C-alpha cells in the first residue's frame, strides 16, 4: 500500500449525495459524510497518517521475499458505479467489489453506506483489512466499541458502524480495526461501513442475501439510468463514463452538481495551488446542463435549473451581487476558507484548504452561464412562471448597468481585478439569450435597452479585446496575453467558428498555449495571477480546443487531438483537472468541467465526421 498513490490511481463510487475514492490497490482514501461538502471521515489522500483510510488489500509476503508478486487491476462494471479491484497473486485471483447503495437519492439522509465485498475467483487469496477513520478532517478523536463481527467508531457528532459478513473476524488495533482472512475460489466475505449522526439507530446486521440484492439494485439503477442516454456515436464507452461521473457528482436532493469530488489536490506537486472544489459553481454546473441535455438527460438539466432559479429568488449574494460564483450544494453561500495546517497535503502539497475564499469574488461571466442554462428549453420558462421571469429579467436589467466593470475572471486568479474579455463575452451571451427568450415567449422586457447593451459589449470586445499586434483576442484589455477560456467564443455563438478573427486567434493559441495537443489556460509568467508555482495543461481547455478545431473545419487535427487526449484518462476513464509535464493527472479528481467538455467535444466531432462521411458518400 503506497501512502500517496498518484491522483489518477483511483475510481469513484457514490450514492448521489456523497462519494468515495478507492485506489487501484483497494484503499478507500477519501470519503465525506453526510454530503460531498461535509468534513471527511477518510482523507488519506491528503495525509496518510492523520487523514485516515480504509484498506482491503491482498496480504502477500514482504516485497523482498519470494512469492511477493501481486498485480492489481481495477475496472467498473460496465455502465454502473460498481468498482472492482482485482488482485492477481501467485496463489490465486481475488477481488474487492465496492459500491454505495442508492436509496431514494432525492431525500436527504445523514446515513450513508459503503459496501465492500471480498471474493476469490481462482485459487486462494489472503486479504488484509485496516479501517482507520479520522473524523472532521482528522481533527476529532474517536472511541472504538468492538463486538464480534461489528465495530462502532464514536466521534463527536458522528458514528461509523463497521459490520462484517461471512466469518470475517474484526480485531482492535488501538481505536481502529484490522482483520485478515483467506478465501478460496467461490468463497465470499464482506464489510459494510455505515456513517450516521451520533446516537443514530444502529444499522441492522446485513445478511449475504441483503448484499446480493443491494448489488443487483445498484447495477440495475446504473443500467436503467444510462439507458436514457441518446448518444450513439464513436466514443460510446468514454462518453457514458463521463455522464455517469457527472451524475455521481450531483447532489440529488437539490440537483446541484459539484465541481470535483475532492479538496486540496494540487495543480502542481508540492505547490500551493490547492483548492476545495466540493461546491456548486454556477459556471461549471450551467455548462453541465448543456452536456446532460444533449445526451438526453433532461431531468438532471431541469433539476439544476430549478436550483439556479432558487438562487435568483433568494435576494442576492452576501457580496451584494445578484449571484455568487459558487454555493454549497444546498444553496448556502457561506464558504469561509480555512487552512488545515495539521494535514501534510498530497506528497507535501500544502497548505490544505477547506472552504473556498474565492466565493466572494466578482466574476461577471457567471451571468452569461446562468442565463445560458435557464433558457435551454421552453419547459424551464414555463415551470418558472411569471414570477420566475420577473427575477430573470431583473438580472438582465441589472446587467445593463453592471457589465462594464473589471472583475477577477473565470480562473479565480488572486492577482487583482481586470477587464477580462471572457467575462464580457458571457455578459453578451446573457443579454443575447435573454432577448431571444423574451421574443420567443412574448414576455415583458426592455428589449431596446438589452439590445443596446448587448451590441455595446460586442463592439467593445472587437475593439479592446482584440489585439492587432497578436492578431488574436486576448485575456483582458490592455494586454497581449492569450487565454484559453476564449475557446468558448464559438461554442456560445459570440463568433462563428470560421470567422477570420477567430481562425487567427486559434492559430495564435496553437503557437503559444498548445503543447502536443494539450492546452494551457494562460501563461502565468506573462499574466501574474498572485500565486507561486506552475500548473499543468488544463484538460477542460484541451477538449474545448478539440471542439474549436472541429467546428473550424480542421476535423482531422481535431480527431487526432481528441484521441490523444483520451490516452491521458486514467485506467477507469476518469480525468482530474490538469495534465502534468510527464503526463500525470493533477488537481482535484475527478473534475466535472473536464468530463462535460469531453462530452461537448465528442458530440461536435461526431457531427463533423458524420458530415464528412456523408459528403464523401454523395461524391
């Protein structure tokens, strides 16, 4: 068991209210309860000693002794969130099957379960179990109560129950638990971890039949859900996995997607760019609406639109703006940032931060993304009703007076406010889509005023956001720095994908931001962002680059770039935020932004390839 495995060496399981990461060695290294944004129960990814972990591994001899060889493999049961870790030893082949039962995911619950089934399919395998919870990010002590096949970990406010099935004998190891067992082909054992509020009703001891039924229910749920996917293109498997990942990172009781499952994983090993992404960004979630809708998942898209509509009617954010850039999954806007100095960080990447101080930043682009999400279908307007329209149109009235201000920009840099071009583009999107919606639905609106503001934004961008020197659109006014966020310009319809100015911008980006088809967000040396250290290429931007190439008619290059990018996926098809200089995944994991952009790129590339095939067929 490696103390700090690579970030990408994990699979994701979840119950649509929280989730867990399990390494390819069978170690559960991350789990928060009762919600994604709750304090951790296991945070071994951030500190192996203080963070806690739940390991089930093949108990082989020491590495320097004969017979020590063990090979691990990890995979998902196709089109489900059931994760299987396989141990190939000299004595046999064993597996650990991990899943989290989904029971009425739309009803909030403080009780969450992780089921871990041990089984052997060939020969015999000796398994070793260690369960070492560390509550409240490792700050809260706990007591152990051990009773035969059941253990209870009691911490202030939280209790975790560990129940063994199939003759597995639990032993105390201080305040933690360990066990070993040898199984032969066809034999099984299991452990079920249930985390609930302190003093909650103890769970009923599970039986083997209970676990078989729960496994079947989780598999059936996954197959039924993915069965609604309308995508039938060339990349079915990876698109399905991305859709399932987005689903697993959505808090079902409110419909709010989180940006990533983790906090504190670095954008550069040993650096300080370590943020908490377990919240709902208006930007990320709004763009996910398009991806999910385009795959046929209208219920998920509508659920988020409902969540977003409630934010508009809440009466404004604490910073005085109509919207905040991010919220907790229940809509709470207070995300105060604290440094967890007792945690070492992944491979020494400190400080570890919980909460996110960027929540109070001004990022004007979110209004474009919010409107973009709200107007995706007429159904959302109908369900919002007249009162919903009043709040919606009020945002646009406000934006007419507020768009021409410097802000912190999409990347949440801490280097001061500037006139970011991307922010202006998305303000244009907000007004443009609002005008279309008011006209299509015959709603009351000050369309002349909205139109005047929209056109003023476009003229300003074309004048001040365009650099004649670079022959490209630039990061912010008064600079020649390029920024990959502007790859969104053709996607949102601000400019046509074959416009000469856009093709020139794309060419400039290729010369400066693209490295072997991977795309950097910007050059921090040319545009200081207030932070030390460097970062990898941004996977979101790479997939947006594929989209831009495809729509610009450079389909062969787009196809090649897409296929190359897919080689950076981990062993089960998941992506973190960034790709490091030697191909390693960096940043919080898995990241929703990356997976939604993968879907957008795949759909666009399929469309362009199909058009080319049809054209050749006609010829």
